[in-house]
C-alpha cells in the first residue's frame, strides 16, 4: 500500500475547478500561498532567490480516471489517450505545475506563488526547484498542441466595470482568466459552426465574487459582478 501525506494545502483565488486555467502561468495575476506543515518549515532553507518551483499535487476534486479523454483543445468531442494529455481525469490524479516563487514568508513556512492553476485547498505533495539546464527543452513538441491557447478580448458592461473600481487587482485577474475563454470545449465547437452558445450566460467564481459573462463576437463580455451563490 502506497501512502502519501500532503506537505500543505495551497490557497488560491479559485474556489472551484471551473475557474482554473488549464495550465500554469496563463494567468500571471493568480497568486497562491502554500503554508507548509510545521514539521517541514525547515525544508525551504536554500530556496531564497529561487525563481521557479515545481509543485506535485493531487486532483482531489476530479472524477475517476479513464484511458481516453476529450481535451478542450480538440473541441471537447474527439477522444485521445489520457497519457497524451494533462487532463485531470487520470488513473492516478497527480498534477504538476511550475510556478514563479514570488517569495517566502513567516520564516519560510509560506511560499508565495505566481500564475497558479490549482483550486483553493488543493493538497500539495512535494516541491522541487526548477532547473533551467535540466527542465527546459525549447525543441520539445506535442503535435496535437501546436502552441499556447489563443486569448480572446474581454469587454465590460458599465455596471460590471463600476463594481470593481476599487479592486483593480481583481479586475486584472478576471480579465486574464476570461481571456482564456473558459467555456466547455463542446460549447466552443457549437459556436464555431453555428453560434448556438451566443446567448448562453456563464459564471466564474474568483476570490469572493461571482462573475457573469457571455461569449459573442469573438470575445467575452462581463455582464455583472456579484457575490458567490
């Protein structure tokens, strides 16, 4: 029997998985804080000045894994082998993310991380320093993923914009998240062919707000901002 114990749980601005970008670094404004277990605080000694770290973590809110999945990048309709993807639905739901290390706080007990792609409360199993000479391969490729996802423009209804006039950091986070076009893959496919989702209203929870939005005319329009339901 293999037993793993989390070294800590990360705090992020994503209260549920529907808000999370599909890769780390796509939303630079998403800051996370990882507090380590008391017995592991000394484990960060030597990380001072480190620019990036790998996180090894658990998809604790994902369903049971399967051999084939339907990636959003393929429209949500085409199946492909799970090991050719980073889908959260896996035989063993282990996740990896490389994140900027923005700082250490509380005598090394807290790691401040940038560009996180984890749900709030995700269990972390390990941290490793990112080593450019060993971890960066500029010529690496995956044929069915030719490059980073295309970002879409984000527009605001006046009332929604006014609701965040005193929270510019949250506005930046919202724009970076919605620019990833977080609609389900099958909805994107429908829109691509006949625009069936043009009148659909979506919502995304970020921090302490629920953001209602719609996709139309090639971009996202933020309709209103409220409290989480």
